[in-house]
C-alpha cells in the first residue's frame, strides 16, 4: 500500500475472530447461529473489505473537502458519491447483517457487524455514521415501535430505504438531558402528539440518501415530572406515512442549519426545529415518562459503536503511518550517524519512530480485541437459554460499555496523534489522510455522553452493580488469565506485571468506594476519569496477554514463515505493553489515592 490508501489488517482481524475468540466454536451450538460457519464469516470479511476499499474509501477525502449543503427548504445534500455508495451497500443488505430475519436481516452475530463497522468507518467515518444511526434506531424500534408502524419502519430502516436519528440534545442542556424543554402535546388521536422545540447536534439530521428519515425525539408531555423522570420518546418522521409505508405530507421537523465542525464534515450535524414551520407530529414510543429508559437501549449500542469508531480511525492511522515510515527515506541509521558515506534509511529504522509505531500497533490490536470480545459476549448472552449465563454476560457488557466508549475513543485519538507525528510536517497537510483521521476522531470522546460522563457512569453505577460483584467477576477473569500465563515461561514476567497492576486497580476501587460511603462524592468523582483510564489501561493489558498466550501456543506448535512473524509480534506486543504502557495504571492509582482536591479550591475558578 501507499501512505494515502485505506487498508485494514485482515490478518489481525482473522486472528481475533477465529484464533483468539474462536467465533465459530463459541456460537455453533446456538440455534440462531447454526447456519453460519467460518466460511460465511470469512466471506463477510472479504467482501466487506472490498466494499470498504472500492466503494467507501474513494468518497472520503472529497466528502471532507466539500461537506454537506442546506437549501432554504431544510433539505441537506450530501457530498458527491455518498448517494451511490449508500445505494450499493443498501442493495447488498449491508445495513441488515445482524438484523432479525423477520425484518429482512441476516441475523448474523453482532461481532461480525462490529467488524464490518470497523472496515466501513475506517474507510470513511463521516459516511459510516449515516447507516450506523439507522441501525441503532431500528434495533430500538424492534421492541418499542407503535404496533401499527413496527413492521414497516423497522424493515425500511434495516433495508436502507429509510434512515434514523437520535434527537436528545438541546441548546443549554447538552448532556443534562433532564433539562430538555421540548414539549409534546397530546391530540385527539391516541398515541399522536404535536411537538414543539429545538434540537441541536443531531447527527444525520437530514440528507438525500433515503426517502424518509425517522427521528427519535425526547420531549415532555403536560404535567410531566421534572428531570429525566419526565422525559418521553416519540417517533417523528420527516414525511408522514401509513402502515404500508406510503408517504404523505412533509412533517414539521425542519433543519434550520448545519453545524460547522472540526471533522466528520461529510456527516450532516443539524439544528432541527420542531413545530416552527408547521405542525410536527410525533407518535409516542412506549409509555409517557419512559423515554430515557427506552432511549438508553439505543444509547448503549451507540456507545459501543463510538468505541468501534475510535478503533477504526486508529487502525487506519496506524496503517498509513506504517506505510509512510517504510517508504520515507530520511537520515542515516543511528549506528552510522556521522560516518562518511553513511546511507540514508527509511524512518521506520529510527528508534523513536519504531517506538511510536509499536505504541500504535499494540494499542490498535488490543482495542480490536476488547471491542470484538464485548460484542461476542453480547452475542452469547442473547443466544443462550441459561438465565444465569445470560444475566452475567449482559452485566459484563454493561460494565465494559463505558470502557469501550471512553477508553477506546481516547486511545484512538492518541494513535491518530502519533500518526501525524510520524508523518512529521507531511502529516499536518491534506496531501495525506492522517490529519483528517485526527480531526474526525476527536468527536468520539465528546458525543454519546462525553468521556467524563462515561467515567461517572462507570464509577457511580456500573461499579456498584450487584454490590460490586460484576467488577469482582471481571477481576476474577483477569486473575485466571494471569495464573494461566504464569505457567508459560515466555509470558511469566508479563503476567506478573499485570497481576500487580490488577492489585492497584482493586485498591483504587476500594479507595473510591470508601470516599463515597463517607459522603465525599466530590472527592470520588474528581478521580472518576483517571479511574476509567486506569481500568482501560489494565483491560487492554489483559487483552495483550490473552493474545500473547494464543500466539505463543501457535509458536510452540511450530508456526513458520509469515505466521511465525505475526505470532512473535503478538508476544512482543505484550512485552512492550507491560514495559511502556501498563506502568501508567500504577501511576494513575497513586494519583487517585493521593486524596488531593486542590483543583476544587474556590479561589481558583470562581
């Protein structure tokens, strides 16, 4: 490849799916996945990669350059090529891979959908946001759509004939959804309301890719309680429709403007007015005042999707940086520095560049391992008939969701930053794609609940599930892996280091829990973000160790050639991670337990 191409590490994706997670063996026993085998999963990977490189990637740079436009009727036009790419993917059924067959889907496991999401997002994050939101809306509406509209709406969302949005945010409220002011007034028709208000930062708020757009809108009904307890959720279409999907008049949900953003410029992020330009009809989803509970189904899926976005942009940045470092000739080898006649070398030979590349490599590969493993845990949870297994796995997914969203998005930005650094001045200009990947990535730590909110959710809610039992169960998995790897001579040192880091994580969790019990909630939440980072660093360390164990077993079995080099790379990953990244978890533990609250002093910030 060249340093301007989109490429994915197919070998590593195969390793995670088939050697580490043993996807086929894990799922074959469940009836819902019985028709799928490794050949099917591999075919999806192969064809998805072709589409990512040949259909999605070519529209990425032009989409960033031209962006979206808005006419005076509130209609958005997407960049050139977006509509054709959308139609190609929709006609191929790529938006319905994991959708239930009764709604036109293939019923594939979520982990395969996550893999395809990584490929399409890595090729063009802005474009991939459009189908991502439509799928999330459809998954919510499978269970909660008004009966008269369910089959039509869900099927058309999965097919790509229609698309969807999530309309939460309002000016001045932001993450504080309970402060939303949008109103929903009931009409004489049961379930039908008229909405008034304004929503901001609405991704995919309008576009020319589909015939209709289904907005899922949070609003308050008359007399609703204050805060999030008084929020309801409504189905608000761009065009009215009947039970058979026949469309009627334009509804009163109109785009007023497109946000001028730092990145993802091909994605239309809109300000939408409700009811200002004619009646805005919305159909109640579920019951009044249950909006946040229902919306969280979509939000949790979206948060894992954001983690995949962090992974995808990081992987694309690393692959570009690696290609550039292998072709860019600059300076002599360090051992020949100052010698007469010293020949210049490619920059991947320089120690500092090699360190940056290795940091990218190990972070991307462990991010992929974590994200795919959480998706697979969800697949097993929804497929199993064992209620205890289902409950335990779903709670594990709940625990890991803020880690996937926040740590993978923060870490992804770090990887993108390193790519620009490796390119040097060339990385700061648009000739190469890494500056766009960096800009596009940054939003991932902000939307779907800022990473600070994710940290507070982890500490204030997820860590308390089952009285801390879910967290302790995860620590038990970590301890078991450490014990297993301690018996492998090549991994014993790495395992010991991870075991020590785990002890620090347990100690900081106990410290923060004690602060909460003492009533010092400020002191606890002050360190929520460092705690999530500590948790994330150790979680990725666990996955580096898991991958090294699988790879070492393959080496011991006699792997040769390219496979041997690949597996040795996994073992080196674990060694590098332990020495260069894992110590961060220990220092974070010391920071958290310092009990320093100086930044909260009133003299500082008013």
